[in-house]
C-alpha cells in the first residue's frame, strides 16, 4: 500500500469499474509498488545488478488496441511501466533499451535520477558483494550454485525479503466490455550481470494480452523466454481449445523440461466465452 490505504489491485479495480481505460488502470496499480521504497523487487529501491546499479524492465499490452510497448535495462526512472506505455502510445516500436530508453523517457518528460537504490537495497547489495565474487564469472553451473547458496543464506538472515527476491509485479485487468490489458514491471533478477534483460519486457515471453487471455510470468526469466511462455499459453487456449489450467500446466511442464523449478510461475487472467 506504500503508506496509503489501497493496494495496487484495489486502485486498478476502482479505475476499471469507474470506466477508465484498462491499461491506464493496471499501470496505476503497479505504479504504487514501483514507487514503494520498501518493495525491493520493482522500481525505486529494487534490488540492483551485480555492479550495484538498479536496471529495470517493463512491458505492457493493450488487448483491444492490439498494441504493445516495453523498455529494458532502463536506469534512473522509478516507473518503467509508464515509459513502456509511452513506447506503446507514442511510437511504432515495441522495445527500447538501456541508455536510449532513458533518453526516450527524458524526452517524454520523465524525471531521471542518478540512482534508484535505497539504503536497504544498497546494504543488501554490499552484503552480497562481500559474500561472492561475481567479477570472476565462474562457469555457469558453479556460478548458479554459488548464487543460489548466497541467496538462500541472505533470505534466511533477513537481508532480502524472500517474497521480493523473485518479485516481478504483474497486473492484468478486464472490464465489463471484455477488454483485456496487462502490465509487467520488474527489477529483474537481483545481482544479475549488468545489461541482462529478462522475460518481462519481451512480448510473448513474460507478458501477453489479447482478446482472450492476459498472461504475466514471474521467476527465472530465461526459462520463460526459451518457452515463449506467455504467448504459448494464449496459443494453446486459442488454437487448441485448452482450458486455462491445462495451458498453464503444459507450459510449466515445458519449463520443467528446460530445467526450471518451483520458482517459475505464471499469473494468468482468462476471458472465457
Ligand atoms: N522474471 C523476472 C526476470 O527474469 C524476474 C522475476 O520474476 O522476479 O527478470
């Protein structure tokens, strides 16, 4: 609630029932979390990358308009979901990345800040840095094992909130006309290699919204990219007549075959009929 009285879902729901555009509503919902300094998974105070820099990914899709927009690896903007919406509404592109995403945001009137770390996110990063040696780029298997061990230790010791380590925020909405929109916003994986882009800004992988279903994913994004997870769930429902449950189960089974585990999850919203 970020010190207020409503959750992001309550804000989005209220706007939808007031007749506001569904995408405006779900983005207003996630903005609450992006701006919350205590939420270490997204936006301001999101856990930084291996160099201590907060780099954010976000995307959105407007079902009825059949439009999408996304930014990846953007620094210095607390609400990347709003920049993704600008890509959707003001350009004929889908994805703008890195420094140019920041420049685009500046040109669109967003405030750019030097650093989105809070005391809390910086302290957690310094502690992680002390416990690992990411600069050596261990072989992928050893690096993964070392990272998992340190992550668990730091969660157990209270440095990192387990609910916010893999804490991408998704908000999908539908109004009384059956219009569906979705937004996904994230700081990505904590301590990721600088420049790494996850599934969240990849339309079809971490986000999808059409006139039947909206899907957002959270967990280790590389699996969702390899499974093209969000679009695949929609395709199974639209083309094969699968139920939402069956479609999600099938895609999660694909992800398990790729090596994913219980930390990978999806957050679907289905319009049936
Ligand atoms: N899927 C996000 C990513 O890989 C992380 C998350 O869901 O927490 O960037």
